[in-house]
C-alpha cells in the first residue's frame, strides 16, 4: 500500500510535508507504521498550487528517500496546497506514468488502495471514459482510472458525488468480475481551492487516514507526520472537505447503481 499527505493553508515550503517532521512522508517511504508494507519505494510525486490555477508537478520512479532533486525542490518551492505520495505498487508497472499524484487541468488526485481484480475489468473502465478524458489516460493503474472517471462523473460540479460514482462503478465491476477485496481506498484530490478526501472499504479493512488542523493549515495523511496530540482518525466510509477554511465531514457511500452507460451519455 502507498502513503500520502495533503496540506492546505499558509504558503509553506514543500519540505514542510516532505522531510522536516519526525515521521514525514519521506520517512514513511522507508518506515511506514500503519500500512501493509513498511517500504514504499516504487516512485513518488508531489503536486503543489501557488501562483497559478494549475498545479506544479514533479514525479519520479526513484524512491523518495534517494532523490536529491526532491530535497532541493522542497527547500526552494512553496505552495498553499500540496499533495504528495509515495508508492508501493499493487498493480501497474513501476514507471513515470503510474506515479501519483495525477493531474488534469486544475485538478490533482492521489490514491491508496485497490480495486479487486482490476486487470479483469480495466477495459470496462477505459470504455467508460469520454474521448476527451481518455486522451489523459497515460498509465495503467486503477488509481488514474478512478480519477478520470470522477472527472467524467462531474468532479468540477460536485466532488463528493463524483467520487462516490467513480468508486461505486469500481466496486460494482469488481463484484461482477473481479476479486476480493472489491474496493479499498483512501483518496484525495484538490482543485487548488479546496481539498477533498475519502476513506472507504467494501470490507472492514479501510486504509488508515488522519487529519490535523495545525497553526499553518490542515494536514490530511495516511499516518500522522508528527507527535502533535490533535490528530484525529477519519472514520471509515467518510468524506472530508474544506470550505472557506472549515473542515466538513460527511458520509461517503459509493454509488453502486452508477454505470458506464451513464458516463457515456455525459
């Protein structure tokens, strides 16, 4: 499984979430404590928003702990919204296109988890995408497919509903022709204005997800990155969003009735 962290608040250097805390994301890439794998060395990525509407993006297949460019970037580049991810591949090759976060327009997206038996249903996902979004399908992961399906399902207009539709289609297809566990996810996306995250599983083993409101801003992460006492676990089947600086938590229920035919007609 992967580890990720999202930040939104005052402009900070990327290293604030990447390297400087005791259990930073780069530390988690070698010493994760709450994932199925201790090491997450199958690539990394960071997306950030600062002066432009669209995010900056840096990804590489090297382990995060051994990339000197990442350390240099972290010391020089700032952002008010940051999404960063270290990967432990569960499907799809270890290549640049499969590293998170994924970016399309002003949106960025990252995922920890899996769709059970994705190789058996990948063609259905690809066929569900409108042509204008299929051209952005560069990799082979279920994560990128979920992101593009959410965009097709109305991510711009209603992020929660769109993510529930994409997750629901993934779980539905896995139940029909995939394997168990049918769906496990902790996902995060941002349009540069707000952060949206969800935690869900079709069984009782949802990937861990925590959030903490600190002095500079909100942090959402697979594991707490420091020993501050204010970290809270996001309950399973929950959706977190920011709105005008406030944190709102709502139920997250994948829409198992949403279909590829609906996506094609959109």
